[in-house]
């Protein structure tokens, strides 16, 4: 799936709140950078941590506090 579609799906899961989404992506990307295992089948050596984080959110594997449940 293209990154634009992934980002749109992640934004929808964040209740269209860009601030919440950017905060969640940042926190998860830092966790991945500090050694956390990705919840999706993406190699951290080939993909950016932020791309992995936004994919996890788009797929519903990471929930965002403060966003309404869909």
C-alpha cells in the first residue's frame, strides 16, 4: 500500500487529529529506535521508524489515547 493511503488511514484512526497522530508516531518511532520490535512485517533496516510506526497505527495495532474509537 502506498504511504499516502497508509497515512490517510492512520489519520482516520486518530479521529483526523494531526497533532495526536504526529505525537503517537513520534513516540512509537522512538520506541522502535530504542530496540522495540515492529508489530508489522517491516524490516527496520530497510524502512524508516516513522514509516513503521504509522503503518502500525493504520493497521490498528497501536491505539492512540485521546482519539475516539471508530
